């Protein structure tokens, strides 16, 4: 008898092991979330407090806050910022995925002359520190009237996500088994049919992974959001900036509360896409 | 190229249409309705200005004028303003600005010189007369101390001593202090007027306790330290405190008013400066361990103080409000304020030279005459006695001598008496466009000395050489 | 569905197979051109003039003056070295941690879905949150790290006090945040390895290393390559975490090239010099990535 290990399956022992490691890795995030429920005294307590009386004050101040002593609380506009973040990130990720998939398919299946050069140039647009291009972009936005509009920031974020999306989706297309596509063509399927029915379904894992990464990057983008959004289109990361360096250094509780709330949408989306992510690049039996 | 051009136009047109549909075109300014938009850091003094304007501002011209502050997080305020100004966005009619930025944005053509308005308006002249001269010099003049005026105080700020009266007035502590160091532990405001750096050192040594040691009437629940002041690479933090030591030791910084004869080498690394800087580094060792990282800024010492880890700190009055708030501070009922320590001269008098903080607000250069007039009316409203008193009662500071001279001014906030006493001692760091370069390199060198990578003299030599290079290149030193 | 009638005229010309590739990539190129190429060209142009945003003087042409100035600036070389150290150690750490985490999650086990989510959260945080809270964790009086160390030593610990330990602090924060990225890519490759290959290897009693080299590695190779490429490019631009945790200190020991570019452009208003430095930086990254891609191709041909 061969000693055969069950491959790809593990039991509760492994769960325990993975659980311990994951919790250690997750601990700083857990601490941030706990901070959201702490008073300032508890946050800065020595020794640190793992158990404390939770307060919801920080979450209340996310939405409305008294700015000056003795005056009544005013709306911080967080609801709008939150909506803006979802709308702007959602739209631009979707756009980047659609445009990026088309381009990736093109680069992969119909190489142009100098294909690699194009791909490389696309990548170089991500290489410069954003601070260098901020002034010309600012200028461009002012001239075109895009400053402070949804359209402007969405277009910018789409461009911001494209290089990464194209490269990633292309690498998934490249891994596909071409012979299946060719066979379908021989059977008389149109190009459109080959793309939608054969190639695309096989890279859903890649699309999911790309979507998650693009979403995370866009979701947390700060510099462009600070400079190119107006009061109406401002996103949550800019609101996070408010918790630093006012009259009290960092308002840890408030920042923790904003971070915790802000984590929920990306967390949910990633969780929903998890099956796709874990399915991996499972396709045809013969690899190229 | 023609193709590219037309494409660009098409894009621009398309974009403009979309912008329209998104409803984001700038508001049309008519004669009756004027919006004065002011870039402002997001904190209580500016929030108060907005709230008070909403409540009580009525333009004397009869126009429908609204003051609209664009609140930007402090941490990114500089970037936002710099990007807006240098890209020609022309979004703001007024701007709250650090005094150091004056040179940069005046020479860039963004902040407006106000002399002709002041000359034509007796009310403004009276205002300028009533402003404290230290504030006019730091907040309004460029070149520094010239007769060209640009700004008005939005929030004047100085550093004062914050101390724990429960500990400093504790009988047992006072007796123990007297026994070891021979002086009195400063308890009242008047006591602090007599505190020099030697006394500060004694206080630091006296209150250094380990966890579990007796402290006041109780026991220290954590390591406790006597004194702390800022030592941080962030922005201008270390410089603000170290400049005070330079000036008190009879040294100084490169003097922009003596351009082009004023020197950096021999001034910045003079023996007096080195001695002052060494004293600063020496006293820093009494502070909590955060100083070792070169990251103990104005907020870190504020937190250390509010969480009861340190007995006395030197910090801005602008950060004083949270310390009185039991929600943020553990010592809200135990705090009192005094003037900062200084160096005792041979005549026995204490010199307290210090670097001014706070912010002026300015007008921008692209406004129409009407907007300028309305903006200046807002200035007059803000600096009116009425508004200034309300502001001071809500934790702000007035720059007007007449308001500060009122008896009840001292009682508005617990630090006001110390603030008023410190005002005549204020000087300011440079205002020239190169200030950020000078500041960054200096902060870096100070940081090396603070974290023990260099001696005080080595650091100051490096600073002097660098400043000499930069200022020669800028033709400010011959 | 088969052989639809070919459209005629312009549309037909446009949709013909030889233009299909160009047509597919056109929208992407268009968006990138509008949003990236214009600003890039603009600052490229600026690098040849002596433009300073806080001066009214009309910019004049200076040729390669600023490139020369940047290349002879000793500060630039110092910052490059710091950046290289951070990029090298952080990407390496991300690879190791990411790979180990991927191995952890390769198999199916009870609770895998939720535990995987926990490990993914660090990269969902914004830089502001990571920077601010790591600074708090590192703070000698209130920080968790110091509190933890002092249990053993009895002394508060200031990790940001010395150049080397401050660098380690920065690298740990950055690698912690981005190792999940590497993990996810590696995991996508790992789970796609057909199981029968492993079973066959088991029968052959192949060693772990051999199994990894001949079966696993080919499946994760291209994804690993992407991970290294992207992380290197992104870490090269590392700014927020450094600025928030140490602001380049103590002294200048953690100041990256991105922080220096920021200072030149925004604080010193040496606009042209900043552009020149940025293009030199771009050149360096391009050369490095090309060397890297070339090296990877060579190796894959050998294998």
C-alpha cells in the first residue's frame, strides 16, 4: 500500500493552526476596530486594554460632531462622502474592467506590431510618483472644467486602474488553452461567441482578482481625491484626513470608526468574490 | 498635430458637457450675491469663524455676501493650498496661511498687497494700529518688517507652559523639592514668572518617577516625567522650540531683514547658538522616551500631558482646549498655565524669546474690486471688538491690543494671561520663498542631533553651510 | 449564428480582422493617453526649463541643466540607497510571507473562507490608517510594541530611535499591508494546479523540492512574476507610510526618493528639478523592470 496523503483536504487541526496564524496577522486590524469603540483614555491606556467598556460615541461623531465648544452638533457630510466613495470606486472599477478586458484580449489574441512595447508603455504610466503629475492634471482638470466633478475623478481612477488590470487580465488570457478557441472557430462560432462563451468564462477568477485589487486601490486613494474633488464629490479618505492634526493630533477613536465602517463594503465585495478567487485558473486540460 | 489638437478640443467639449450635467459649474457671481470662498485648515478657530459668520455677518454694502470656508484637513492643508495657487485654479478669494508661506505665495503673485486699501480706509488704519506689533510684523509684512502689508490675524498663537497644579501645589512635593533643590516648586502664575531653565531642569529631575513610586498624594501608575517640550522632525516642530533657545542665548537665525549683508555662517553656528542648542538637547533628556525617536511633536506632548505622564510641557495655546475637556483629557481639572521658562541674564531678569505660531488670513490677487471691498469688510467684521470677544470666549485669541487690555480678557480662557504676557517676546522664523528648503534641511539636522547621530555643533555647522549655499544661490547673501 | 454577413464600407473596414487588435485596445489607449500621457509630457517639458511655481519670472530654457544637477546631487544618491533597501527588503518579505500564507490556505479546511478574509484585510486599509496606527503601535509610551518589549526588559522600547530599527519598522508596516496581495496571486496559481499531477508525483516519491519545481512553480510562475513586478513598482513610490510614521527620520535615514520628489516639487518649488528627478527615476524603474523581465524570460527558456 502506498502511503497516500489526502491532497487538498485538511482537517480541524489545520484549521486551528491557520486560525492562530490568521489571528496574529489580523491583530493590528482588530486593534484598530477595537479602538473605534474606545474612549481616548482607553486607547492610550498603559498597559493596553483588550477589555473595556465599549462606547458608540466615535460612531456618532462620524456622522455629526460639535465643532466648537457649546454649539450644537452639525452634520459632517459623511453619508455623502460614503456614497461618493462607493459610486466613484464602483464605476471606475467597472469601467477599468470592461476596457481592460477588451484591451487584454486584444493584446493577447491579436498582437499588434510592437505589442510588448505598448504593454510596457502602459505599465510605465504607473511608475512615476503621482506627486509629479499632480500639477499638470490639476491644470488639465481646471481647463476642462472636470475639477470637482464625478466624471473627472472617475475617468482619472479608470486610467489609474487600467495598466494593472490589462496586465493582470492578459496574463490570465495567456494561460488559456488556445486550441479550444480554435476548435470553436472551426465549428463556425463567431469571434464574439468565442470571446463571450469560451474565453471570458474561463478567466472569471482573474477578473475577480483584478476587480478586488482595483477596488482596493481606488477605494483608498487619497492624494487625487484631496486635490481634485470638490465639497460635493469628496470621498471618505479625505474625511479620514480630518482626524489628524487638528487641535488634538490624531483622533484615534474617530479614525478607527471611519476605518471600520469604510472596511465593510470592500470586505463584503471581496467575500462575495471569494469563490471566484479560490477557484483559481482552472481551465482546459492541455496547457499551451 | 492637427489631429491631436482637434481630439483634445473634442475631449474638452465632451468633458464640459458632462461637467454641466453633473451640475458642477462655478456659481455665477452677480452684483447682489457674492460668495467669498476662503481656504481654511479644519479646526476650531476656523470652524468658529464660519459659524459666527453664518450667525451674525451682514455685509454693510447691502450686498448678499456669504463667507464660505473650504475646510481642509490640517495635515494636507499646505498641499491643497499650494496646488490650488500654483495651478492657477483661482478658487479662493481669501486664504488662511502660515506666516512662513507669505514669501512663497507673494513672490508667486498669489497674495495681494493691501497698502492702497489701508491707505484709503481710516477704519483699516485704526485696525492696523490696534493690532499687536509682533503680530503685524509676523503676519502681515513682507519683506519681513517692511511697510508692505498682506495679512491679518485669524488665530494668533503662542507657546505657554501647561502644568499640573495638583502636583506643583502639593505640600509634600513642595517640601521635598525645597529640600533637594532649594527653591520653590512653582505653583501660582506668579511663581512661573520666576522659572528659568535651571528651575525647569530641577523640576524635571524632581518629578522623574518610576511606576509605583509615590507621586503627589498617590502613586505613579506608570513612569512619570517632569518636563517635556517639542522635538519632532514634522514640519517646523523642533525649530519652533530651538529658535527660542537661540534667541535667549543671544544667538539667532539668518536675518532676512539684513539681506544681503546678513550672514548664515558664523550666525547660525555661532557659539551662542551652539550653547543654546546644547542646553536644549540637555533638557530634552528629562522628557518621556518619545524624544529619542525625534517624533515628539506638539501633539505627542499634548497627549502625554493629557494622559498624566508628564508634569509640565511647553505647547501652543491653540491646542489648549482639549486639555480642559474631560472626554479627551485625564487632567482636565488639574491643569494650569504659566509663561514659558527663559534664560536668566546677568541682571537677574529672565528673557523669554520665543517663536510665534498661529495664522494670518490674506486676500488673493485675482479678485474684482467689489470682491476685494467685500473681503475687507469681512476683515473688519472679524477684527471688530464684538467678534473678537466672542472668538476669545470660545477658545480663540484676539490680536487687538484694545481687546487684550480688557480686564476680563484674562478670565476668558485659563491660558490667556500667559498668552498676553508672552506676546511681546515673539519673533518669527523666515518668510522668504526659500523658507521650506531652509526649514527641511534644518529639521533634518536638528533631528540628527536629537537622535544622537551628531553633536550640536556638527548639526549647526551643516545647517549654516547649507543655508549659505541656498541663500547665495538665491542672491540673498552677497 | 455562423458566418454573419460582413458589414460593408467604413464599419466593415474598421471591423476587419486585421484591425481587430487595434480596435480592442483603442479605448484603453485613449483613456490612458488623456489621463496620463498629457501630464507626463507636460512635466517632461518642464524639466528642461527653469520653472518655479512660486516665482513670477518667465521660465527660460535650461536644456539638461536640471538633469545634471540631479545626477550630481549627493542627497539623491542617499535617497536612492534608502529606497533600494526598503524596496528590496520589503518586496522580499512580502514574497516570503505571501508565499507561506498561500501555502497555509492552499488546502480546503473548515473555516478557510473566513480566515482568508481576515488575512486579506490589511491591504484593504488606507495608507492613512496603516501609517497612523503603526506610528501609535511604535510609540514608546503608549505603543503596543514598547509595552510588549518592556514586559521582558522593563524598559520602554523606541523602535524609531535608530536608523536601522526605524527602517525595519517601515518595512514591517509596508510588508504587513501588502503580503496578502502576493498571497492572493500565488494562491490563484496554487489552487489551479491539477490534483492528478500531485498524485502522480506522490507515486513517483518525488521530493518536495522537485515536486515544487516541476509541478507547482510552472503554475504560479507568471502570477509570481506579476506580483514581484507590481509590488516593486508600487514600493518604489512608497510615500504615505514613511511620511506618516517617521517623516523620513531619524535624521534622513528613512527618507525615500518619493518623499524627496515631494519635497522638491511641493515644498521647495523646484518644479523643474523635481520633474527631472522623476524622469530619472522613471528611467531607472524602466531599466530595472526590463532587466527583470528579460531575466525571467531567459530563465523560463532554460527551464
